[in-house]
C-alpha cells in the first residue's frame, strides 16, 4: 500500500515507536527532545514491556538496580531510590511509570494497540503501519522497540486445549495474580523465570512438581535491601559509574577479574570461585577473563557449582539430577535466584526429571509422560521461554523495499548491520536488535546507546536533507559474518542448544544472534561509523514528489 492511499485516514508522525518498554519510553523522550512528532504504539494495557508482562511471583532483574536504570537524566537518577540490590518486577514497573509521568510522555503513548503490519512506501520514503484498532499511521521513521524476550513460547503439546485446570505462561502472567494456595501445581521449565518462581510457589502450593528437561546453573542472587552507604556512593559517583558501564564488556559495573584461570594456583582459583558465589548472580561469569573461552577453566567453575548443589540438596539423587552435565557454565543464560536449590529439600516439592522421558501430552487432569507416569495438576505453569530476539519483529513481518518481507530477509537467521538496521528496510531502526550486544549486556545501557545513536542519525539526515537511510547489503553481510566469528571464538559456539541460537523454537534457523564482542567495543564501533559519515549506510536524498 502507498502512503497516499491511506493519507486521508492515516495519522502522520515523524516517527512511530513500536513498544513502550524501557526502549520505547526512552525513544519517545529522546526523539521528542530533538523536535520530532512521535507516537508510541504499545500492544499491552500499560507501559513497561517485559516488566509489564512478566508479573510472575519472584520476577526480578539479575543486574543491580543502581546499574539497571536510565542515566539520561541526573535528576532522575538522584531522586529515585531503589529498595533492594536487585529490583523486583513491581518496583521496575513503578520506575518505568514514574519516568513516563515525570517526563510527561503518557500523552504520546497509545496502549492496547498492536501493530499488525508495516510496509515501506518507496516513493514517499515513509513507513505505513496498520494496527489492531483498525487505524493507519504514516511516519518517516520506524523505531522498533519491540523487545528481545517479548514473545512468550508455549510449546505445542497435545491435549492442552482439553486441560481442565488453569494454565499460564510466566511471560504473560495475569495482572490479578494466580492463586496456588494448597493446589497441585506443575512448572514446566527450569530457566531463569522458573528458578525465580519455584521457591515462591513452593511456599504456597499443596504440592509442586517441577518438570525439568535440562538443568541449568543457578547462582544465589545474594539479594538484600539497599544499603544506604552503597546508594550514597553510587549517587555521588554516577557520571563515572555510567561511563564505566558504557565502556565495559557487559554494560554494567560488576567487577571483572582480568586474570586467566590458568595463571593462578588451584587454591587461588577456588578462592575466586567462592568469592563469586558470595557476590552472587552473574558475577560468576566474570571470575576469570577466559571462563567463556577456555573449556578447562569453564569446567572447573561448573564443577564448583555442581558441588554447591550437592552440598545444598539433601537427597543425593535429586541433587545429581539438578546438576547440569555437558553444559558449559554461562553458555545457557546463567540463572540467578533465591533459595532455588534449597526448595528441593521441601516435602511438598518433587523434581520430575525429563532426562530419559518426555512429556507425552497434557490430559484433562494434568501431565502424562512417555513412560506412562501421570501427574494430576490444578495449575500448570509454562516457564518455557520466548521466541527471543527475532520473534516480535517477525510477528510484525515488515515489508521493505520491493515488497521483501523481514521473514524472507531473515530466512537463514537475522542479518543486520550493527544490530540496528537492515538492507531493504530504509528508515527502520531496531533497538537492541540481533547482531548487537543486546541480551549480552545490561539492557538499559544498550538501549540508551542505540536510542542516542538513532537520534543523532536522524538529526544528521535532517541537517543534510536526506529522506532515507539504509544499510548497504555489503556492510550488513560483513557485520553478520563478524557477529558469527566473534561467537565462534567463545564456548557459546559449542553450546548450540540455547535460545541465544534460536534452538528453543522448532523450525527457527540455528544461528547465534547477539554480539559478544563487548558493549564498549561495540559502542566505539557505532560511534566510529557515525563519525565517518555513516560508513556502511547509503542515503537517499531526493524525496519524490508527493502524489497526494
Ligand atoms: P528459558 O531460559 O528459555 O527457559 C525455558 C525452560 O523451559 C528451559 O528449562 C527449557 O528446557 C524448558 N522447556 C521449554 N520447552 C520445553 C518442553 N517442551 N518440555 C520441557 N521443558 C521445556 O526461558 P526463561 O523464561 O526462564 O528465561 C528467559 C530469559 O529471561 C533468561 O535467560 C533471562 O535473560 C531473562 P531446555 O533447556 O530447552 O531443555
């Protein structure tokens, strides 16, 4: 469809932002600041994105709250107080709502509006959006803040439609909550969401069955109420902390040990691993500079954690079943929880290992395994993950130059230039897209870097009279190759059965999606590209004569 066909009924803006999570909220703030008219289209009934939908009990960020927050306004970071070391989902949602109100962004955000189609009009260099509300929007720039873990994946299981109990996905949790008190509850999955949820559900449920296909490593989060002296110190040093995060490997201030696991004695290695366990959460992955590149160093850390599991879980058979085997620690996203392993010491919790069996089907009353075992359940919780990184973009399936669809362009896996733009999709920007550090970073740092880069690019275009910007095919292919080579130098390339590779979704091309070259290096790269006149991009100068 051409823009002129819909002009009379369409709403026109300089930019449409799709999604009102942390990315969309900063995008509307920033783009309005540079003088653009902006509309945010958000499918959910509130702002917050991931933090709006993932309301399951125990949902919490695994990056420290003082780090996992916007840096763009010093007043904001000085006036906001986080109550815990790691913020819970309700607190993050309150924060996002606070930001929206504080900067008066709500009038520009349209909720309950799903973008169902987006197509590029080559003559007018604009994007035309269709929404679930039956409206059309036309804008020069499409800013896709659609999130990386926003499409919940319920595996196709025979019989689910006949199940008489209630079932839920952690990523689509009802606002009113779920009553599990005294009930027989099943949780399928043992990733980050499950390991956060299980200890809390166990406290209420009559009996909890945990269906585990692949055990993962879960670190104790070591969460605690915010220490006033820590908050004070951060607030006094915020500019420096934020600079450090932007230049760091993962976009935050977690201390990294820059020594190799091989250049220290066994005793020193043990001490460092213990130190990391005490620091909690993702700190383990910064224990040695080669923990994700050297198989032996990685295995020592993995065995250290297995021994912790064996020391916590009283029943030796359950402990062994919870120990990941043949899985490099960290190559499946490390989990960070509170009392996860301890929960398996409870009388009302049973681990159901799916190591040698599978779920055959869902019956009217519960779950049936291939070996004939049946579990009667009142509530079934799918903590089964997401169609990560590409799911939300593919669902919209934008139509670019010459009618090419994104699904066609990404048939062999996502190809992007810098994780920001795609050839054949002019004037479309993806925030924290595949091919950028994204899920390998503190998302807020990566979001800010992208939004600021996009705003600069648009300002550059306006100043130069350009109507459209587009990644060249050559630059895109070179970058995609580079993303793959960077992963190839790490152990991630050897653990292909993960959502980083898209392997959790049947039929999805298996290809490593995030960029592991480091947030700081990546940031320098995108700034250099801009400085050099947007190397790897082509601009279309002449806006064709409007036919309207
Ligand atoms: P994850 O990490 O993708 O975990 C999903 C879990 O569900 C994982 O244990 C899967 O086992 C399991 N799963 C998925 N499908 C099935 C079926 N069909 N049968 C049994 N078990 C299944 O999702 P999360 O929501 O926990 O975390 C996502 C990210 O959010 C996380 O990494 C953080 O970055 C925040 P598998 O390992 O595939 O055998």
